[in-house]
């Protein structure tokens, strides 16, 4: 039987074919004994004007990660509290972390689990993927039978390849599903083409991360070498084009730079 290693429908398939393939994969996951859902964080952003100026909010990518994780959690029929949130903090300890904002979003969606997530374990600033996967692996190894209880990692498709490399290196027992797969399964009205240019920008940024695994690519004693910058801000923003019309643009900066931009705006006003 062929194994679906990449839980994302092929890009050349029609929507109906993608829909059926996605549903089939999610049905397959029901027999995997999933222990919990792990929505990967994709940073926070910060309001630059108005009453909420200076306050952080979930980026588009993080927000979608939460919404799709909540949906697949419900579809799989997992027990209450079956979420793990990794402790990403974009703007420092004086601002709400991405993890706190994701927890709040889960509560808004009436999904039980935010309060039961392992936030204490993830209190340190896990601001890049290898740190996050390493922490998940260490937590999983505290279980009595981790081999029978995989975590389900929910992430954007362009990110999955790198996540899988880290999971293999750190010995994390996991299944993987892309946000796009969940969209294809349950959200036929999602305008995929609208965000295609933004996703291409994000993919190009992802390709800048060079992953080198020292060793044979498996086992817990390995080290990973990757270029890591400070806490990132990756988001979608609406701006005016040269004709005065709204268009979507990709935000790619760091937490420190974003805070400086907001502070400058505050000074001018």
C-alpha cells in the first residue's frame, strides 16, 4: 500500500480531485492513533495605527494555522485538550506571545484545548523551527509509548519539507498535514489564486534556509546547522498600488524592525 508522505494534493489536480484526495488522507489519519495536534506558528504582527497601535496580533499565516488545526481536530474526533502549542514570541516578554494569541484564537473558536496545552514546557522563546521540533521531540519522549502516539503537525506546504527533516533528525514521531490540504477538504470557496503570489514570496524566503544535518539523518544525538535570524514577522498586508487600488503584499521583517517602524509612526503622530 502506498504511503502518503506529503499530505497535500498535487497542484495540477482539479479542485474536485484535490477535495477527494484531501478527504481520503484525513480519513487515513483517523487510523493513525494521533495523540495531539500541533499548529505551527508563523509569527505575530503589530498594529501600526489606531487604538490598538503597538499591540500584537496573529499574522495571517498563524491565524490560518489555528483555524485549520481546529477543523482537523474536530474531524479526527480527538479528546479534549489534544493540542500542543510551541512557545514562539515575536516581540519580547513585554508583549503577548504568538502562543498566547493562538490560545486566545482557539478559545474564540470554542475549541477546548488552549488551557490544557503545554505552555509551561514551551515558555522559552522557541523562535525557529529546529528549536520547536526539538522541544516537541523531548516532550514526546517523556511519554511511555510515543511510538504508538504520533503528533499531527499542521503547517503550510512550503514549510513541511524542512519540518520533516528536523523531525527525522530529532526523532519526533509525527504525521504531517498541510493547511492547504484542510482547505481543499472543507473550504471550496477559499480563493487560492488570490494568495498565490504571496505564497510564492514566502516559498522563496523558505528556500533561503539551508539545512545541513550532521550524521545520517536519524536519531536523537544529531545536530542541525541552519541559518537562523531573530524572531520573524511574516504576514499579509493590504497596500495601495500605483493606481490607488488595494493589493496584497508579503511582509518579511523581524520583530525588532517591526517595533521600530511602529514606534516611528507613534513619534510622527
